[in-house]
C-alpha cells in the first residue's frame, strides 16, 4: 500500500509557492492593461490559483495530523475554489467583451455586426473591475490566514520533510513552464 503522506511536504510547498505567486500577481495593476493583455494576465493568475488548489487537495490526502489543521486546510481549499470561480467569471466577461468588439470575430461573421454603445461595453469592464476588487479583498484576508496555516503545516512536518519542503518551495523550474 502506498503511503500518501510521503509527498505531503512537496504538495504543501507547491501549494504555498503557487498561492503566493497568484496573490502577488493579483496585486499588480493589470486592470489598466489593454483588454486582451488584461485577460491574459487573469488567465495566468487563474493558473496559479488552480495549481495551488490542486496541490492543496493532494496535501490533504492520507494525513494523520492535528484536527485543527485539517479544518483550516479544508477551509483554505474551499476559499481557493471561491476565488477561482470569481476569477473565471471576470475572465469570461472579458473574453465575451473581446469577441463582441472584434469586427472579424466568429460571432460577427456568423450573425453580423452587433451594435453596442460604448457605455454598454464599458459596463462589462466595470463589472470585471468590481469582481477583481472583490477577489483582492478576499485574497488579502485569505493571505493573513494562509500564513498562519502555512506555519502550522510546516511545524507539523518532520525535519526530513522540512528539508524536502524547502527544496521544492525554492525550485523554480515548474513556474517557467506555466508562464
């Protein structure tokens, strides 16, 4: 039988690394970027949060640690799901806005040009701004709790696991592939 706890330190390190990357990128002023670049930036942040969520799930498997950590890890995982859903909503609105604005999009080729006034198009951007600001507030508060959780989880590791955690946390090759 496979010991699922064996790689817990690696999954924790990757969860922590990608969460911090996502949270740091979320602080950038990307809402001022042109529409397509803003959308690409949200995609990147989304990728980081999704990887953090996957690693959070993997790190929770097969553990026999403090019950408080279990509850906190589960709540952190659910919080990541919420952030990901909101970022997806903003991404979808931006993508739709891009399609509507393009004169040669598949939509205009198929059904003809759609006439939207600038205020209608700008309202989509305003909705995205509101969603991103909301996500930033959640992420700011979540990061405070995350740091507590990170310390608890790290403290629960053996010395050998802490070495593995630090090695994986400092390993940057995986990030290059995503960007």
